[in-house]
C-alpha cells in the first residue's frame, strides 16, 4: 500500500534532509597486569570502576564484570563515553578485589587506581601506566592498560539515480518527479530520511548524486528495508503518487558505474485495477558507493599530532610588566590575562602534543619549516592590526597549510579587525581577491570570559579546531594513517 507523506512538501532543488553528523563516542577497553593479591587461599577477584569528575567531585560512571581468581584480567565490559575535544574530561580507573556481593566499594579490597584525561588516552590510542595506592605510592607491580576505539559509524553512502518512462501526471505537461527515502522507525512507521530535488517537465529524470550518513539511511544495518517513493511535484503540496519499491543497502551495493540496477516503480492501486499493468516506470540506480566520512577522532587515533605554538604580543601598548595596570603584569597573587588564556587553551592541547613542549614566539618570529604535523598557533594580543592587508594575505596563504590560528584579544581595545579575520560568516579573501582554502581563524575577546571559568574560554576558542583539522586532511585527500578501507 502506498505511503502518503504528511506535509513537508519539497521546493524545486530542495536540500537533502536528515542529520548529517552523529555524537562521537569512544569505547575504552581495560586490562590489568600483576595486580596485588589480597586473597589468602586464592588470587584476587578484580573488577574496575570508572569515575568521571563533575564540579570537583568523582562520580561513579560504570564498572566492569569481576574476573575470578585472576591477577592479569582483561575485562570484556567496555566503557563508552561521549568525546568532547574542547573539554578536559578527567577520568579515574580504580580496581578492587571483590570480597562480597555488596555494591558498596568500601566493602571490597582496594587494588590501586590511575587518573588521567580522556584526551590523554585518545591521543595515545593505548596507554599502560602503574597503579597507585591512595597515598600515591605504587600498588606493587600492578599496571593498567587502557585502549581507545571510536564507536561512531561514520560511513556515508553516495547514490546516483535516474528514472525512465515514469507515469505522466500533469494534464498539460509531463511530470515533475522527485524521490523520497524512508526507513522503519522504532514506532513501526516509515520515517523520512532523504528527499531528492525536483526535476521539472520530464518522464526520464536524472537526479543529482547525493550523500547521506549510512546510520541515517538504515541505522548502519545493510539488510534493513528501505522504502523509496516517487512523486510528481505540485505547488499546492498535493503531490501525485507515481510509484514505490523496496530495497536495502546490501542490494543497492550491487550497482556499479558500468552495471546499473533497475527497480520497477509500482503503484499498488493501478496494479490491482489493471490486469495488464506492468509498472509506472523504472528507477535506475546508476551507482552506489560507501565510504568513510573521516572525523577528527579518526585522525587523532590515526596518529595525527597537534603541535601547539604560542605567539605573544610584546608590543609597548601592553605597558610596563612591573606596573599593575600592565596586561603583562607579573602578579605574585595571581595570573594576568595572557597567562589565563595560555592556561585555558594549553590544558586541552597538551594531551595531544607529543613532547608537551610549547614553543613561545614573540611577534615577528618564524614558524618551523617542517610541516609534517598539524600546528595550532595561539596569538594573544592587546591591540588592533596595523597591517591588515599583509595579515589577510598571510592568513589566506596559511589556509593551505596544516595549521589553525587562535586569536585571544586581551584588554579593552576595539577588535573589529580580528572579527574580520574570523571567517565564520564569509570566507576571507586577500587584497588580491584570492579566497582562503578554508576557515582557519578563531577569535575570542578575553573580556567576555573574565568572570567565567577558564574551561569556558577553552571551549570557545577550540570549538572549530576539530573541523579545521578534518578539512585540511580531506582537502589534501589524506586518510588517517591507521585507517581501514570502507
């Protein structure tokens, strides 16, 4: 029976529907080696508890199963976490020897613990660290190993479709056909996933190839049924039903550029009424390709190193560092805005920097010539740009390189020129008219975060960095180092 959609009529050339990105989730696998033996007649029965920090307090997140009589456990239970690059996500792994059936941890023997950030694990992909007791002394020879793996299904499917001899629905013309793709919803009803553009005045349409996440089209299940509906577009929203068919991703994958796949477009009402009815036209799947839409986490787990460089404004406008009114004032009782900005961003980036050493450059210094890693340049300045033409040109040229620029404006100056460099609303152009290859600048005025937590500033300045990293490697057609083929 034909499914009649409720509302939501497409305009000619309508954009694809459905979410394009999914929450990034990380799976952590835990194992232990040479754990303390707390049992007298046998070995310890260890289990691992994961704690996450929330407002300075450790809260239990999840725990593994118990490994009976085992000092070298490999736990089958995994910890699954949402990954946020721009945040410091502190974790604590604590191991206990199960003595009772109680859920209260103080009734079990403590075997040791290890604390770190999620970024530390992700940037290394796999770490092994010694376990510590509550007094920070080694827990014997005990070690813990934690490995990270991305769980998100980031495959995308690209389909190229056409139609042949579709039914004529318009009285004084042909048809204006478009397609809709549906998947089964949790409530048992068909859920709209994608709608193609409308092709005007033809019974033999050729639709533009389109790409959707595989998880959106079929929840990642290659065998899940997909309903395809063909309609003739009407301005009043009363689109005429042409026909339908069902398929699956596994079936569509049989289509190749040289071997298209054909589906009969069936109108069930016509099929029941007309004995000699064949179909209402043919839908041709010209090609079907599945690829991975690489994410920032793919590149980090694949070995991409983020190199953090700080560029600091040492111009005279900052004032004498010995004067309390100076932005460079060395305050024995606290920090100045420069130090606060460095700390806010550095605490995030340090987990992804291989040597934890951050080059600090005064304005006018040159960047290293070896561009084998991705660089983040943090510029902290108190003033406006006096050489805007040269700066625009430099940023446009840098947009072709593996780097991002973060600008934090300290003080109360007019930073309109800095906002201009941040190409969120439009792509930056040099004075010669050359357009930037991508947006690599993120600017924030520190004054908006003076009374906020330092973590808030870090979120603001690092929000666009993951997308900028992915854009560079995609532009260069460089997959993650350790990536597997789709």
